[in-house]
C-alpha cells in the first residue's frame, strides 16, 4: 500500500463520515471518529450493497457515495443500540 492510497482512504473515510453525520444528525465524532465511521461504513456497504445488486461505479466520488451509504447504515445501527 502506497502513501497515496492510504491518503485517499483517509480522505474518503473522513468525507463519508462527515456526510453520514450530517444525514443522520447525530453527535459529532470529530475528525478521527469520522474517518473510522467512514472506513467501517465502506466495509459495511461492501458487504451489503452487492447482496442487494447495487453497483455504484468506480472512482473517488462513487467511493465516497458507497462509504457514505454504509456509514449511514452504521450510524443508524449505533443509534438503535444506544436507545435499547
């Protein structure tokens, strides 16, 4: 893994986590929290979206959309667990 790919992963994770935080309107997790939420969200979306037959495409914008969808799902699940 090169430095450039690591930076892209971090930027995509940060943007996706920030967008998911805006969509879900939960608590702010800060920069590091947004990166973690975005990266884990991308993993979640990578598991769920292909099972549903959804293919967003390739490129950085589609990676951000993909990770944001997964991060929204993740934040929604976190919110459900906190309420229980």
